[in-house]
C-alpha cells in the first residue's frame, strides 16, 4: 500500500513538473480549454484570431486573449498516433487469384494472409484470372490498386502464365500476349477494334512499379509459379524467360536501394514440389498442369514466404514465422542468390 502511495505521489510530482516547465498553471483559461476547447484548439492554433471565439474564451483575457488561448492549448496532452498497418497488394493471374482457375483450384494469394498477423499487415488479393501484365494494364487494374495504395504499403506483381506468344498476326491476338523482347520494343496492333501499342513484359512491370514507388509503396517482382514439374513422370523444372524478365526489371529499377525486390517464387515452389513427390503433386493439379488445388496452393504460398524470408526486403521481417520454422522437408532451404536466375 505504501509503495502505491509513493508511486501516486511521484506521478503527481512529474505531472506538476511538466506543467511548470510549459507554464501550464491551472488558471481559469486552461480549465476552460480542458473542459470545452480541445477540438477548438486544433483549428485555432493553425490560424489564431480574436473574432468568433466561443463563450468560454472570456476566461482567457491576460495578457491577451490570443496569447493566453495559445498557451492553454499548448498544455493539452498530445494524442499518441498509432502506426498505420500496411497493406500487401497482390497483382497477378489465376495462379494467385481468388478461386484460382475454378473447378476445384485455388490461387496461392488466398493463403498469404496466414503468414502475416492482422496487427502487422493486411493482404488484398487483387489478382484476376486469365490476365497477363498486358491485359492487367489495359483494363486499368494496376491503376485501380494505385488509387488505394498508401505510403508504406507493398505491391507484389507476378505474371507470366498468360504473357507468352505474340500479338501478331492481329487476327490471332488474344489480348494477353506481350510484345516479344526484354527492352522497349513495341508492337502496334488492333485488339477488339481498338488500336493498342503492346509493350514488352519488363516494360509493363517497370511502368506499374514506378507508379507504386511514386506513391510511397515498395514493390516485389515475383517469378511465375511452375507448371506441374512431375507431369512427364520425372521431375523437371527450368526457370522461364519471365523469371529473368522479373529479375532484370528489378535491376533496372534500382533494386533494394530503390524499394524494389525480386523473389524467385517459381524456384521455391518447384523445390517444394520436388520434395513432395509426384503422387501428391499430380493429385493437386486437378484441372490441368497450371492450376493448383487448395492444399498445393497453400504450399506455393508458403514457398513465396520462404523466398521473402531468404531475401532482403523489409516485408520478410513482418512474416510471423522465422526462416528456421519455414525451412524443412517440404519447403526446403534458402536458395543461393546466384542459383535463382535462368542464365
């Protein structure tokens, strides 16, 4: 009991000391502000005026009304701001999207939320089935994310399954194929009776990334998930050109120092599928060799998380599991950086 009394006295002395340092004597003006003027102070301190004052301000008269109100307002406790919880935005195709490719499949993005406590980060899965980097751009889906992105957010971009082929001949253009190449090549065409300048895969990724970076977000360019690596009966996986394009785009954007990171998701997912073996993997590609059943989609999500933890992005630091808890007989271990590129 004695200790509690001493603590109470100490706190009272601390408050009194703080008020004295700020000249916060409890005169009639300060009492009036505390009782009635806390909301008024935020506006008044920005543009002090002696006109249109509330009635309680008559208690503030010495040495001048304005100076005494400002002094009283400065003695109000400053509200403690709560750090904003970032959102992780996902942009991709059916391998990532809600509902996957349908018919009992699911996108890996639906399981990412389980690696991030809601007190640390939210996941918004904006991936959409059947889309490529080109069609995601044309339909305004990258911009729709940009309209909601806030500083401190993360955007994960992963395409590649629908980006192959060529927009030529125009009669065979499916609206998804990017212009071939790794640079600034363009392919003028007409799709759905509308003229369109088709860009390369890296250009679409870089344009979207620069838009998000300008809004204060950070970006992760992720390589596409693998098709069933056991499809032929023997394990086989080789990173495709879209993996290289993703890495190249990160490099050309300035890499980690610019807030852009590369995750070799395809390699990590393939590593997990190799460890699972043909029987389990084949059973979890129920529709075709691209779209995964929920169990395997969850494994693919975990493999992305392991890729995060093995990398250098700050997003990896928000993951609830430590790297050692992710590594194991299914997901495998961290892949050496020089082993993640198809070159």
